[in-house]
């Protein structure tokens, strides 16, 4: 894995062979004290810009998910196995990739 940042956002890219399974990521998130849940969406679905009052960790399991950060005018695309950690209050929107996506996300319990 490699780690990058869009201040103050941390992005961890999956490197190597087979990306982690849903089971493995769920277990890891619980070990980190996160409460994970899985969601999926259809191709090209768009979520409007929003923010949360909590720290959010998100993994892309299948497909792709583009996150848009309007305040910094930056974008990042998550692929299978990639993780992003979004601090509380960060504004972002998302666009699901052309093949749809399945993600798991969590916040601290």
C-alpha cells in the first residue's frame, strides 16, 4: 500500500495482487474501533457535496468512486482496495464509476 494526502485527508492506495476481501476489511475496521457498513450504487450515480460531524473511513471494494473536494478544487478516484480517511467537517461530493461501486465505510463507535 502507498499513502498519500490531500490536506487533511489521508488516502491509502492498494498495491500488489488481489485486493483485500470484504471480510478482511470489515475485521480490520472493527479492530480499529470503527463501526463498518457496506453500501453499493449504480453506475454514474452522483452524491451532492456534503460533510459529516464525524471522522469517516471508506474503502472501495469493487468498481471506482471519485471524490470531489470543492474547497480545495481537488479530486481523487478510489479503486478496489483503496482507502480514504475523511476528517470531520471536510466537504466532498462523489461520483460512482461507470461499472458501479461497492464500498464499506465506518465511523468510530
